[in-house]
């Protein structure tokens, strides 16, 4: 009888040790998975973001890559430099996988499309100031914006936090 209790105790201890090891492994795997997850991986569906130089931006994330995040709002669409995103207040779901073309999109492609559309845009700079006009020339690291007054200015991409235009 004593031997039965002894073996039962040993079996219970072994089960406890096994459960503790399993729980530690699960926690370690979860931590490893989170360590490989970027905030961009989570920015899908309806999002609310705090953007350097632009404040709070809300809408539906339609494209997310390493450089840019496109957010469609009710009246305005925004293209945001990912380096200008300070806080993700909420995201509805994981971001959709982007294809090879979507992953390669950068400011050059965005501004060429805006230039071809001929529509005015508002560019928010990281210092909080804004510039309005129509993209005219797209350089290797800048865009020339022509205002209604016909004055042009070259805006360096590194200074751009967000570009907004009507939908």
C-alpha cells in the first residue's frame, strides 16, 4: 500500500514537471513569435494612428509595406510614411499580405500617380507644417509641388510624414 502511494506521488510530480515544462515552452514560443512581428503586420482593416506632424488619422488600411501605409478615409485618402507612425491606437485585424508590386511601392510611384492624376494634394511634413499643390516633377528623393500661385517648391521625401488627397 505504501508503495502504491509512493508511485502515485512520483507520477503526480512527474506530471507537474511535464506541465510546467510545456507551459514554459509555450510561453517561449509565443514570445519568439511576437519578437518577429512588426506593428505593420497588425495594421489591417480599420485603423487609428498617431502620425508625426499630422496627428490622429483614422480610416481603412488598404496597403501596408515597409515604407508606406495607405489609409482610406471617408472624404480623404492618405499615404503615410511608416517611419512617421508614432502610435497605433487600434487596428481591426492583421494586415493583408502585399504582393511583390505592393511591397516595392515608394514615394516615387505615389507621386508619379498623383502627378498623372493632376489633382491637388496636401503634404504634411514631419515638423507639422503643410504644403498644398499639384505634384509636377518627381525626382529621385524629392517631389516638386506647384501651388495655385504657380510657385514651386521641392520637398524632400525624408521630410514627408503624410500625403492626403480627395477620394
